[in-house]
C-alpha cells in the first residue's frame, strides 16, 4: 500500500529556479527519505531525515519534516537541467514491517535550460 | 563498499512462460532484501522482503514468488507469466532504519 503521497505529480521549471516537492504520509515513522530516479534507472538515495529532526541540508537540497502534520518537503535550490528526474519520498515505519520503505508515487521534475 | 547487481536489464517473455530475475549484493552481510515493482509513471510497490536466508514475506498476493537461497542472493520467480506482470522490477537492500541501495532494474515486457 502507498504511504507517502507526493505533490505535485509533475513540476516544470526554468533552470536557476527553486523546486519544491511535498510529501504526506499516514502512520508513525522512524525516518523519511527522499530518492531520485532518472528515467528507466534504479533509485538513488538523496537524504534521510529522522523523526526527531525538523530540517536537514545536503548541498542544494533542503528537507523539512513536520511530524504533527505528517508531511515533508524537498527543496532543490538553483535548479539545473541535470536535476530533471522523478523524486520519491519513502517512509521507514515502526511496526510489523519494520525496516521496510514505503514509497509514494513521485513527482516528475522537468528543468528547462 | 556495498554494491548490488541485478540482471537482466531488459526481458521480453511470452505469456505463460516462467520467469527468474536474480539480485546479488556484495560488501555486506545479512542485509534486508527487497523486490519492488514500478508500473509506468507510477511509484514503487513492495512485492517481497527478506530478513534472512529462507525468510520471505509477501506484501501483496500475486503471480510471483521470491526465494533467498543464500545470504546475499534474492530471486524473483514466476511459473507462468501474465500480461499484467509487465513492469519495471527493482531489487534493493538496506539495514533497519537506514537508506536503501537499489539495483539498476529489470524492464519486463510480457507479450
């Protein structure tokens, strides 16, 4: 079953602009992760934020987590054409499926040069 | 360093034929192993996971099965493929509460 739900489903921006993608989830989590997928390839891990963290940075990436709203956002600053890809959030949950990542449907980002 | 190998990259199989996709991991021991399926333009659906040799859990009922004959080997199988089994299959490994590492995927087309 889907846990994370990203929005928007698709986002088209110009190079140099910022891109913001949002993710909502339903159950208690240990951590939330963001992944990137180039077309027809495997997923690559971008950043992990733990449930007791509110914000995390990695290069041009900024992730926030609001556990009270069960939501997260991924901000890519100063986007580049090479950032064109699909981005997925995934939750690492407590409970019976401990350690299993449950993915959302993703946001398809297109950065135009 | 840890690496994950998944093959083949693409596969075209007729309806009713068997399937075997293999995934192996290097550089880690006793990993949690996963098989996901991704329909075109969609998110990832968890199919199977394994926390150890011979231990397989299925997340959704389907025409597929999985096996883990060795610690770092995970196999996805079917005795008779259906058209609806077409998709992009991804193998991954992770430890509890860490990031996952994915293979490059297998594009399966059932014709």
